[in-house]
């Protein structure tokens, strides 16, 4: 279309290769009026490349007014190629058209104004010939492509943002067919672009959530956004992933909704962190409650063997110190707030430290430990100490350590690379029936033994007391 337009300009330009303005009512004057009023930049040269005419649009594009009959090839203050290299006026597209006597198409250049601003443009130089075929000059039309370049840069920038985003960015039509798929979508969902494009968006939706899609499409048809909608989607391998969806309508130039864009963010880690925080809060609450209970148990146990207030104070203080040492084993040790400096220990060391608050000086031990002393890795010391602390706390609150005559036997053994620990209570309160439900302590025990260590844990509630059996692979413990 622009080439046809430039050909018409060339015909008009052929009539005004002159230095002085023609009469307004002459054919030349009429052609000049047309060129003057055109919004496109137009200028004309003679056969030597000297500018003989330019319109106001050309002067605006150049930022100055060249000298008629003196300025050559182009009225720009300076010229550059699109890559920034200087473009001599004698090598510009207009000079090429005159020297080679042919129209020049498909080139771009940049005009620099005297104030330093630069204008990218597309030239359409066309040589002019007389009736005898002699070259008499040329006419050029310059199309300012600043807006187009800016739009291309924005488009490229947006394309780069979409392509390299960590989030999945997907577009689909109103029938739910995927039309675009970025690298983030491939990373999160496992499908390549070739696999996903052309497929229904339902390949990402678990069967029990298919009802969500029609509701989302209904919002999109009404031109509404769906912001931060948290749901579950399915990867190529069938695994499920927690995501946050933001869905926006895609409209054509008439404002008609033709599809939707989806931004899906993987929030699995955020949910895990939230669950971890909740677990820590529950553990903190559980520990605080246990500390109050333990403090009461320590005072009660100490009062049974103390004859004077001073002796009671000493016994309570010693037991609370021992309790503090046991509690310290349940906490990660750090040097500077970041680096762990836990040291390996042994199973019997952990047990003796944990139960020490419940022992009395000069009295036979209430907790008997037998079997080999098995190493425990530094990384597991905290978890295992917390587990034993939980057993001892429950024994002090409800079991063998809650009565003066109660006893605990802890038997350790190794068979076929398996470590066994049997915790047997006796002499405690009579057990009518086992407790119903599972408290936080039981959940913690199962998480440590079956989850982290891959072992087994069982409890037997006998009338005489509780028996706990642990079985863990030695290599996991060491």
C-alpha cells in the first residue's frame, strides 16, 4: 500500500522539479499544494541530488529547514543506520536511488535533529525521468516509525518477560484450548509447548476439580478478572501441585472477549512453610504446657523425699537443672545463628540425660537401661532427644514416673542391622483402657520414627503399664 502511495507521490514530484514556486492555479501549483498538505514527509531533488522542494512534514521530521538548491540528498541534520553507525548523506537511500536510477525499498534509517533527538524512519526514494527517459531528479517519502519501533520494543520486552518468567503464563480461547505456553509453564506442569498448545486446559485440572473451569470461563466472558485464586492442578506425571491463579480476559480490537490469559504461581513451598510454622507453634504450645506440668511433677516428686524446706529447695533446683540439660538436647545448637554445631552422641547418653530429672540421689534408679550403647548421628540427636523427652514427660504426667513406686525398663538391642528399643513401664497407675485419639506427642513420635527414620513404632497399653517398641535401621540412626 505504501509503495502505491509513493508511486503517486513520485508522479506529483515529477511536475515540481523547480527552484521557484509555480502559480497556484497551474497544474504544478496544484501538485505542490497536494504535497504541502500531506502528513507524510515529502521532498524532491534534481538529478544531482540537490533538494528543490520539501513539505512541512519533512521539516518537522528533520527538525530544521535545509537550503533549497544547496542541501544535497537528504534534509536531515545527521543520518545513522539502524544499528547506530553513521550514514553519510552521499550513501543514503535517496543518493542510492539517484546514482543507481532505481527505486529503493525495504531500508530503514535514523534522522538526528539538531537538538539531538533521533527519529527512525522508512524512506521510499523514487527516481524521476522525463519523456525521453532522462533522469531529472527524484522524490522521497519518509515514514516516521517511532511509534512502531516503540510498540515493537514493548512487544519484545513483554515477550521476554513472558518467556523467562518463573510463573506459568498461558493463554487459551473461550473453548479452553491452549494457544500459548511459556517456559515457566513447562517447568511447573512438565508439558513442553509442543505438547500443550492445541490441547484442552483440562489436561491440567484434576478430575475432582473440573467444575472450576466453566465458572472461570463465565467470569472471563463477562470481561472479569479472577485474582489470586488458589487451587490444585495436575502435572504431566500425574502429581498434584498447589497454585495461585490470576486469570484475565483477552479482547480483540473491538473489545470482544476472545480468550483468557492465565498466570499460575507455584505456592507449594509457601503452603509447606505455613504448615511448618503451624507445626512449630503447636510444638511451642505443647512444650510450654509440658514445662508447667513437669515443674509441678518435679515439686511433687521432690516433696515426697524432702524433710525440710531447704532440702526441698535443693532437690527442686537440682532436678530443674537436670530438666534444663535434657531440654537443651531437644534444641539445635548453633554457633552464630546460622551454622549448626551439633555433636554426635549415643542412645544411652540421650536416655540418661532425659530421665535424670526423675531420679533421686541415694535411691535406686527408677529407670533401668540395658543393652549396647548405640551411636546417634548429630543430625538426629535433637529429634531423638525430643522423642525420648516426650515419652518421659508422659510417664511423669500419667505413667510410671507419676507414682513413687513406678519403674521404667529400657532395653536396647541390635539384630540384623536393626536397632530395637523397648520402653516398658510398671508400677504406675492402673490402666483401665487405652486413651482415645492421638495427641501431638503421638503425632511427633510417628513423624520422627516412621517419617524421618523410616522405622516402626507401636504402643501396648497393659493394665500394669505402657510398652513402647521402636525399630529403626542402624544406618539411618548412625
